[in-house]
């Protein structure tokens, strides 16, 4: 019986799926359901940075973000007390000046997080000293706490119990930097919300902004966990057509870039066509063209989108129907406006 139990346990361990975490005791085994999406990091082949920082690409991403001041300044759950509104009498010039200042602040609020390749693991041994092996039961960490040095450039070394002196890995570097130079809002340990089963629950509740804001605060953009969290969130947003949840936020531009980089723009393209934002549809197609060096024959918004659907799209049927519906709606609207003008005796 004991042999059979051992064999069954071994068989389960060897055959359990990678997306399921199994915890097995002597008599009981339980499975924890993990994320239904796979991480898609920027692996650096090719490097997305030169494309992302192009002026034309940044302009296209801002167009796609579709800034709505009411949404940018909407009340958010930050746990802070709201300021009392201030009412002022203004001249037209003062009002225009106030609007200009608000627009400048908006540019800062919706500033997109950087897009960079995922970092490579650190595994560099500086010296091997067998004479120090067993000197202590715990490793020693040496941290340069000089002010004015970037955290990514700070020297942090570890003397292991086997006597080897090596550079600290990324996880240890993050903890040491946070201990000596704490960043407000960032935890020394990774919050539990980024564990797969908790993250899955947040995605089901569609707490996209909360997930992405917290990820930007907790991780560096090249952190594998950060890229896993944002890529899974972006895929969930796209599959559930919840683009409006991120529109007019700092995350929409990077969402659009992610989808274009990985050739997954069809759902977003369908969304902007159905909402009759053909200029954004053209911007999205141009973004795809910029990233993948694809040239379209026409510069006209409608024709360029139509050409993308025919040659590249993987959802031709739905996109063609949406584009035809947009064409019909535009035609009917033009005929209605012409009829109203004729009824009023206008040319």
C-alpha cells in the first residue's frame, strides 16, 4: 500500500500541468489554480526602446490614448482626503491660461511608463576563497550607501558561506536599495497581490488601473515580474474588450504599443472602428507599420485601414463588417446633413 501511494504521488508530480501549483502531503494533495495567461516579456530581440521613443511613435500613442480631462481628473481610490473645490471669477484670458496649465499637468499625469527589454540575471563570481568556507552560517552583504548613485549602479556584493564573493542578484539588490534608500509606496517584499491566484482574482474584478499603477510603483520596468504582470493584464484587457477602462490613462499608450509589437491589434482596431474613431484606427495601423516596417499603398485613413484588414488582419470578417457599417453610417449622416441644408435653402 505504501509503495502504491508513493508511486501515485510520483506520477502526479510528473504529470501535473505547469500552470497548476500542486501541494502534496502524505495523505492529501491540493491544487492551486494559476493564471490562464502566459507572460510575454520584451526579450530584447529586437530591442523595443529605439522604436518606442521615436517622436512619431509617441505622437501615435498619444492619439490612441484619447485624452479626456474628465477621466484624467476623475476621483480615484487612493485613500486620501479630497481637497475642497475652489471657485474663482476669471476673465476669458485667465480662463484660457488656466486651461493651458491644466493641459501641461495632463501631459505629466499620462506620461507613459518606459518600454525596455527584460533584464538578464546576474551571476558573476568575483573571487573564490575556499579558506573562508564555513566561516559563518549566513552570507554577508556589502552595500555601498553613497548618496547620489543610481540604484541600478550601486555596488552590492555578497560573501557566501562557501567563501565565494559575488555580485548580488536582482532580488537582493532591490531589497538592499529599498532598505537604505526607501521609495515611498514600495515594499521590501513583493506584495501578495502579484502572486498568480491573487492576480487572477483582481483581473476577474477588472481592477486594471490598480494592478498597473501598483506594478509601476513596486517594480522597475525591466523586472521580469513587472513585465509578466503588465503583459498578462494587457492580454486580459484585449480579450475582454475593456479598452475604455485604460483609455485616458498613462497605461493606454503602452497597451497599444504592446499589442502592436506582438501583432495583436485586431481587437483594439475593431473597438475604435465600432466607436467611429477612424483617425485612431489609422493611427493604430501606422503604429503597426512603424514597428514592423510594413508599407501601405495609401495614406488615406479609410483605405489604409482597409488595406491592413485585407493583407494582415487575422479577424478579417469582423473587421470588414465593422468597416462597412462605418462606411454606411458616414454615408447616411452625409445624406442627412445635405437634406437638412436643402430644406433650409442652404448650399
